[in-house]
């Protein structure tokens, strides 16, 4: 037991100063770690695509156009004629070019089927970067997805607009 009448041991100025220095060093270390964390977050934000449009453009460049072209080539082979000659994808548009001589030989019903097929393939190519789920139109641009079927001269044979509604 301690004697209640015994003099109390007081902390000296050196001990208090030491605790203040330790607290300051710990605070500075915490601020440095917080700064590094914030710097890493800023760097990640700079390196990340700023929007879905950038993600979409990257995906289109690497995969979607190739897949669309392969599908159209497979249809050409199955028909035994080169109906589809080229295709292009953009942020809000999909254009497929056909040989007008082959297209004009088709019946009106076959032309409607081709038009619908092109629209479906374009929409699928557009949806794929964001999840290829049936009816997924949430990621269609505000103005819609423009689908065009053109002949080699650039004349529009068919146009469709896929919207969010």
C-alpha cells in the first residue's frame, strides 16, 4: 500500500515535452498516410475511364466490331452471296453496308428480315460491353442508338432508332 501522506511524484517538464513530441510525430505520420491515400485515389480516378462512353469505345475497338463483322461474314457464307460488305460502330450509331445489287434481288419480306437482323446485331454489339441481357436498353445513349443499312454509294436503305423506352 502507498502512504497517503507520502509526497506525490510530479512529472517533469522533460516528460511532458516528450509526450508532446511523440503526439506530434504520430499526427504527422497520420497526415502523410492520409495524403498518400488521397494521392492514390486521385491517380486511380485519372487512370479510370471517366464515363461509360469511354469504356464502350474501348470495347468497341477491341471486340464488338470484330464480332459483328464475323457474324455478317457467316451470313454471307450461308447465303452464298456477299450481301454485307462492311460495318462500323460508334458511340451512338451502327452502320452496315450492303451490296445493292444483291439486296435488290431480295423479296420485300427478305429485306425486312435483313433490316431486323441488322438492327438486332447492332443492338447486341452495343449492349455487350454493359452486360448482354435481354431487353437491356438502359445503356443506350440519351439520343438513342442509330442503326443504318446503306448501299455502297452511301444511300440509306433502312434506318432504325433504338431508344430507352
